[in-house]
């Protein structure tokens, strides 16, 4: 018994040393000591994971994170599932660790807070404020260029409660880096296995509500009920774990690339989340999950996969090189994102791999657009950024 208690104490101590501490009582954000009397929670050695609201520092914009329990999931769809795509099989098992996930898709209110960094970084550079140096290189992010033509990206509108769309996977990853450095918590895109685990919420049916596509109208916006546009986040029913719009509205970026033969290399295996992550040296195709407002019900199933496309998603981009931050055509109008925060975050030294451009072509395009064309911007992010922005506003007389 003493040995068991000692091992438990060591485990608890190790877990706390890797979690970001924010609350006044020294607990990580979203962790409470006492078992909640109501609401969803996930019990862990560190305490009880609970739903919590996060305000983006320096703004009045907030978002809500929902606790997702760990567990083993079968990724992909079984051979018997109706309308199964070849890329969805064969099924394999993944052991998923607990995390928090955005209750809603990232909204324009949230994403525009990041988009504003473009002009702010440009002003910092002009005023020679917060110059990037050796001590800040690990804190550098890029901010997306201002939209060349808003009529495409905002075809469904740009109201704060609408989901943000048409960002590239690279831009989505840079958003999570910006948010992480500002809040001192580790945010990233989910892996495909994590996304599917959260979407299914313990179910094994085609949708988290069952197998009948006729019920989709109660949970998601798709071709038949969307009236040809995305809708405000959180208007329909959530899944069993409290996540909204997991089926339809906008499809959501994950970290994975898509292989030509689906999950063949994983067949019959049980993997960790890290081992199940598909890395790639190709820009296209990459995986987007959940379907969107312009797709049919079968394309919004838990296992469905939307591959990103070069020609279809950026064929109308007038720039060269093509924008590394924005898509300009086709299905990209229905592509957005949702973030997660792992209970046990990656070590600081390993976090950049979740945020950076993972192939040289993207980084080369980013560097050319910023350094040669002056579009897009770089700056570094830390807890002092909000006060620096306020000082900038005073200098500019705003």
C-alpha cells in the first residue's frame, strides 16, 4: 500500500511539473481538486478536468474548452459502413490521451484577433519596437497577409460568431502558436485520431448520434439545410461530450497528411497518438475532418476525410508564389479549424514541430512573401505583447 501511494505521488508530481500553472490555487487552467457536483468532467491523477472559458489576452474575445477523456478508438470506418470511402480503411486502434477541445469551431472573432497581428507587426517594425533578436527567435510567428479580395472568404459573412474559413493548415498551426505563446498554455491542432475520438464521443456509429443520416439536420449544417452558407457556431445539438458542429458547418483541419492507400500501413496495429500521426513531405493532400455546409450527409460522417487540393483550393490566387496563409477557391470556403490543449503538453523543446511549416516549400513561400513582397509579417509573441500593443496605440494616437 505504501509503495502504491508512493508511486501515485511520483506520478502526480511528474504530471504537475509538465502542466502549465495558471489558477490562483496553483492548478492548471481547467483542473479542479474537488469532484464537480454537476456538468461534464474527466477524472485524472492531476484532478478533475472541467469545461472552462479562456479570454485571449489583450482582447475581449473568449472561447470555451471542453474536457475529452482518453481511451482506445478504432479510427476509420468498417467495411460494412454505408458510403465508406476507400481512404477510410482499414480500421486500426489508437490509444488517445486526455485533452481539452474547443467547444466550438474557431470563430471569426478569435481568428481576426490573430489576423490583426499583421498590421501590428508592421507598425512595430516601422517604429523599431520589439525587434526580433536571438533571444526571441523561438517566439516568432508569422501573421497572414491581409485579404486580397474579401468577397470570397467572407461569402457567408464575417460576423464574429461565424466560423473562420479558408486558412491554410500552416496558418492554422501558426494561429495555435500565437495563442499558446500569449496564454502560456500549449494549444495545437488535433491529430486525426484525436479529432475522431472527440467526434465519436464513445460511439461506433456512422455519426455520433447514430446511423440514420435523416437525423443530421438536428446536429449539423450540410447541403440540405444550410441554405448554401456556413452558420453561426453552436446553433444545433452538441455531441455526447458537449462539442458542437462536429458534423458539417465547416470541415476542420487536423495535423495529418493523407496517404494514397488510406490506413493500410496501420492495419492490425494498436498505436499511440504520436505513432498514428501521418507526417508527409507533400503539401497536398492533407486531411480535413467533419464535412461542411456544402456536402452531403455521407461526407459528414465521423470517419469521412476531405483531402485538401492544390488546383481546386487555390486556383484563383493571383499571387506568385501562391499564398501560404489563404486559400482562394473551391471547397476551401468550407474549411475551418478547432483547437485542442493536451492534458500532458509536449515539452517546450518539442512544441515547434506542431506549429511550424513542415516542408521547405511552405517556408520558402513564407520568406519570399514577407521579405521580397512585403506581404505577411513576422513578430514575436510573449506575455508582454498586449501591453506593447497598447503602447503602440498611444504612439499612433489611437
